[in-house]
């Protein structure tokens, strides 16, 4: 990824501008969404926290990828129209699981894969639900969850995305939520700081917050020191629920 020049700054500016709130089309097949594919092998599945960190990093990496454009010369990239159309509407992500040949097929679909300690997630270029690639459409959205793990202390050098553990979200729902959070966090950070994050591969940590920690994080949101994801309530949680909070580095 080229991190210098106006191209990266222009891609960052799209995230910094926030997202549209265009009403959903009447035809559900026309709804725009970003698919996230989670690699969950049947044998030796990944740690939940590492998989969610991979999903978060993959999402923001795709949004700032050179193929989104514009490039250093101001030319649009092959993914630019799809991403801009998506960010101009309600931001939706749908996480699906894959293993074996399914995962290999998903890796051939346009997107960005991130590996965190052996856990892999791939964010795909957004598009209309009705036009979803058949290789992705066949993947299951639910059905497999992962136990909560204890990954240990957070590296203070990494941005940390905190999940409200009381919501008990499935790993697929949580993957979509941390993907939202990584985008919002990047938009809230100065572009030079995001360049540094990009140079580090958008590494981040994902942790569950207990009630006391969550209350303190909510205070940080109120002070403008952290960003929060507020869910639309289409699945699993009530509308308006804060699902993820990320302190601004």
C-alpha cells in the first residue's frame, strides 16, 4: 500500500467524512453490504479475539486500499465506485464462515485478508446483496460460534476495540461490529496517525469489557476521547445499542 501522497489522504477523507443515511431500497436485493468471511476450520478453530481482530483490521485495510483509489495521480481505483456507493448508504456488513475449499474460493473474490496469530478474516468489496458472488452466497451466516478466550493484556501500542460483553453477540455479529469500529476509529484519527497504523498492517486488539470497564469507556465517549458503534438493531441487539467502543489513540 502506498502511504504517501494525496491518494491515501483522499481515501482517509472518505472515512473522516462519516457515512450516509440513505434509506434502504424497497427491494431487499438492492441493499448494499460488505461481506466479511471468517476462516473457521472444523479442527483447531482460531481464538475468538484473534479472529475478531483480523476482521477489524481487514475491514479498515480494504477501505484504505490503493485499489479503492484515488491513486497518487488522482485516478479512481477499480473498487472506488463500489466503496463510495456503500459509504453513502447505511453501513452494513454480513459475516459468513468458511473452511477448506470454501475459504480458498473466498480468497479469489476481490477483497483483503488479514491474519492475526493464525486467525484469518477476509473483507470483500461491498455490493448489492442480490449480486453477491455465488462462492460467497453459499457460505453460512450463522451456526458456528467460538468460545470467549482470555488473550491476556493488551499491547499499549495497539488500538483496542472493546466489546460490550453483556450483549453476548455471536462471533459473526461481533465481527461486523468491530469492522464498523475500525472504520469509525480511522476516520476519527489524524491522517498521519492512520498512515502509521497502516504501516503496521492496521494491527489492533479486540477485548470484552465487563460492566465496570464499559461504564468507564462510555464516559470516554462522552468526553470525545473514544468512538462508539451504535447498532441499527437489525439482528441480535436492540436498536441504538452501543456494541463496541474504541479509545482514540
